[in-house]
C-alpha cells in the first residue's frame, strides 16, 4: 500500500508595508521543495506538495492549506508543514489568559496579516488546525523558522534580518478565532515549551523551531544567497546525511552548526510523546543514497572533496593514495562505469577535506560540483611472520630469498 506525504510549504519575503521585508524565506522554501522532490522514495511513497510564496500566503490560504490539502492525510501518511517568515505576538483575549501568563498569543505573520482587515495566525489557531488533522492519525511534523520575541531589529554582528515583526496591538475578541473558545481549552496546555509556541497538547506532533522563546531567528548569507540560518543548516545536514536520520540526530547536528555560526540562536525540538523524537525524519520516507563525496573547486586548495582525516580518508604514503571516480552531480547510479566523467587521486589529506588531482581537468567546470566515490584505497603496511628454527630465521642469507627485502629476525618471527 502506497503511503503519502502531504507537505505545505510557506515562505514570505515581500510583505505589504509597513511590515519589513525579508530576503531568505522564499529561498528556504525552494531548498526544502528541492530536498523533498529529490529525496522522497518513489517506491512506496507519493509526495503531494503545496507551496505558498509571498502574496499567495494569505491567512485564509494557509488555513485552507491545512483544511483542504493536509487534511487528506490518513493514518499511514505523513503531514509536513514548513513556515518561513515573520513571527510576532498579539494580545490574548481574557478567555485565554489562564493559558498565557504574559497575556500574549504567539503568531505567524501571514502576507495580509497587517492590512486593515487582516489578522496574524495565532498559535491557538495553529493548534486547532493540527488537532483537526490529527483526527485521521497521520505522522505530523512542523518546522517554524521564525521568532516571536525581540524587537524586530537587525543583529549588529551578523547584519542579517531577524524574522520577527513588532506586536500587533489591535485587540481581538475570542469570537474572531477559527474555533469557539470552549474548543481550545482541552487542546493546549498552560505549560509552554522552550520554543514558546503553545501548540496542541491533544494532537501528537513533532515541532522543530528555529530558536528559543526569548531569542530571535536570524537570516544568514550562505555563499551570497540569503537563507534562514536554521533552514540552511537543517538542509545542509539532511543533504549530507545520504539517508535517514532520526529527529534527535537531525536536531543535534543542525543545532551544533547553528550555534557555531550564529550568535544567541538555539533551535528547539519538541514533541507530545518523547519517544517520537527517536523516529526517523518523515517516517523514513527518505531514500538511502549511495555514499559519496562532493567534489568542488576551492580558491585556496584547488579541487577538493568534502572528506578529510576526520572522515577516515587514509593519508597519502609511499605513492599509494585513495583513487576516486567522478560523476555529474545529478547522477543517481554511482556504480555504472559509463556514468563516470573522469578519475582523480587524493594528493593531501587535511582535517575536514582532501586535495585531489583530476586526471582530465578539462572535462570539469570549476563553477560546478560533482560526486565522487572511492574506487581504490591505499594498502596499509603489512607485517609478515614466519615460524621455524630461530638460527635459520636470523641467517643473513635468508633475506635474499625475500626479494632482497631487509629482514629482521627475532626468535621465531621475522618482520619486514
């Protein structure tokens, strides 16, 4: 029986004034879309993708995306919601004060949220939409690359936009939500998670959030392209995994990269059932790729692969080195010789990468990347031992019988 992945991807860069624009949200959605289309298994799985960008991502369109697109998922299926844009806050009606000590709802800023007749999508509404989908018991994963705290300014060190817009101070009564007030009381908890998002405690789901409650989610300049820092390092981790990761492993690796590059941003991983965090990302729907290295041209080192001593690439010794076969980046079958572009050899092993020499460099473009698989590894030095009469083994004449190798005899063994 074929399983389905229903994905709703939302990215908003161009907000109507006065909302400050962003630069990396649509790029994030493109990266997530590319990953899903290239990594979801074609055998046994079917991807159903809906993308809302900029002016398409109105409040009603996002709600409809949940109720019309994601709601199709059944108990064997996966629901995936990704949001990249501004986060914010709004005053909570008195009916929700027992759930919000600060009397504020956390919100997603939709394209039309700050127009005169518009509204943000509150976390209570997102919780209700999740609960509606959960009635069919699918696997639910949400990724929110935004924030709802801070001042909406720029980070003075990174000079990158922060994905937060100022609080909407317009008062909103309980009747203005997509549910009756009494419907929400049993769906969410007064105990917030570290991310600050107060989502459904009655609907089993997994949430990956870009930062803690009191932090801001930054944008990041990734080789000249604006991206959300969290999404960039998340997709980097997924692409380099060459297969399935558990949510816990994905979170740990992504968090380490974010904290190393971005000041004061700590991603969060939350679930209703803790055991769900040890499941495979998107229920194991990701293709197990052939293990390969990526070949690229580095201005400092020349041609390199993204594997070094820490990845167990053997050092070069006695003219023996690792041999590689190179393929176009889009190649899927890396065992088919006819797909090979050229061969290469490792010339120097560094901690994180290795320099390589290309046999036919004219066949490569320095502005493109390639895949490489190992075709031959250098043989390690061998120790040979012999058993026999000790005096004979120590005899100098015996050395000439071993192709003139220098032989050292010790008791019952000889080491070359």
